[in-house]
């Protein structure tokens, strides 16, 4: 690529980022579909997902493993290349990303949209020192080309993410750091260019409880400081409660409920959301008597029909009609959407005192 073309690309990306900040909704996802081809058969992993991210707010994408959350997050950044077919719309401000030239997308990734992976070990080069990897990001996005100043900038980033000995960490290899330290390095890289949007894909799964709390607090601080929109992917209802403003619950590649975190987790309108909440351990309930959702989520290649509710085989409220009709995501209360025709907008909950008995009954059945 010529110098003139590179400069044009950087200027264009900077203009896209600037314009995105002028919109109330920084990132808008509409009718997103993601399909993969396996053995000459097309398998759809994400089906008609709509998301809206607003500066200064956190949207939690919640669901069990295999529900399509990470595929959605990676598709936003077009990280699958030609291995996936992406449909629908992903707009950063007023710029459509699904059709943007790949050379510009390289500037969007990391420049406008940062990403924190679940396992930082997979994103950090084990054979290069941490400082060199951060400086490379700064140079690639034209934040700081001078290596010495870039190293000083990188040290400041490490301090900002709670690393108290940045000089040592800059000179360290990733394998010399603890899991929590590597995750902080990954966060530092993700925010190095002050992105408008930060996507965090299960960022605390591999961390112990104390470090997890520190990292979640760090996300909240960084979001306020940088006025970012944060998309947090998690299977953990507790994490959603701590950091979320809004939540989108995902099952079998579709959204089944959306709304504010406080509303959705207090009064779920879809049986799947209620099942996630009922499965949480509570004081006084023995470990073997949790009210788990029976069965498991279907894989994208296991969905027999798109004209049925995918959750019906696991749902305690399922009716015969659920196997013949897939309810759309509709407004059930102001600001609340849910995809269930049976429960009428609010799921009857299992009382904590009876959960143990219910779990035993379902286990016998």
C-alpha cells in the first residue's frame, strides 16, 4: 500500500470515528445473521439480532455457552473473513461496516472499536515483550510513531489499568505474567486508541473472584473516563447485575428478551431468562438441589425448524403451539421486548423456599 493510500485510509477512519461520536447510538446492529458452510451445508449461528449501543452505557449480551454471543461480537468486527456469510447491518454512527473496505476495517478494529478477548493468551504473542506489542498497536493506528514516546505512552496505559510496576511488565513476556495481569494488558491494548466502542467477550471467565471484581470495576471506570459504549458478552448473571445498564438475552442464535438490567433481572418476561435466574445458588439450598434448566442449548446445526420456539424442549411452560410457531420479539412493557406467547409478559417464579423440592421433583421426572 502506498503512503498516500495509507494516509487516505487513516484520515477516512478518523472521520468515521469522529462522526460516530455525533450520534446518540454509537453502534447499531440490525437483523444480523451469521452463517458458516460446513460440508457443503450452510449453518446459521446468529439469526436476526438487533442491538443498540450508546456512549456511556453498557449492554450485556447474556446467555449460556453456545447461544451465539461470541459469534455476534466477532461478526460486528468482521473477524471471520471469508469463513462466514454476514447479513443485515452493522453501523458505526452512520458508516455501514458490513460493506466497508477491508483496509479501512483494519483501522476500525482497535481504532474505533476495541476488543478484549476471553483468553488474553490467545491474543498476545508469547515470543514478544509486552511493551513491543503495545507500541505496535500505537504505531499501526498512528497514535504514536516514535518508539520511545510510544513506550512511555504504553507505560501510562498499564498504570491506568491497574498495573503498578509498568516498567517490569513492559519488558516481560506474556507467559511471565499471571492471568489477571495478562487480562489487564489485553484491556490496555484494547483502549490504547481511545475507541468509541469496547467489546469484551467473557473477559472474567478465567479469573478468580477477587481479580474478577477488580477487572469489572476497571471496565466501569474506563467507560466513564472515555465515554465509551461497552458491549459485554457473558454467561454470568452476576456479572450482568454488576456492570450492565441494559441486557439482551440470547438463546439459539436469537434474542429472546431485552430491556434494562434492573427490569429484566427483577421481572423476567421470558422463561429462559427466568431459568437462568432460578439456577443461581442461594443461601440455604444444598449444592445438589439447584433448579437447573433441563437439557442443553441446541447447536446451530440441530435446529430442525425455524418455525418453532427453540427453547420449547427445555421450557416448563411449553404448550403444543410452541412447536409450531416461533414467537417474535415484541414489546411486552414499555422498553421491554420478549419472544414468548405463553407467559403473558411476566414469568411466574419458583419461590426460593421451594427450589430444592422442585429440583428434586424434576430430577426424578
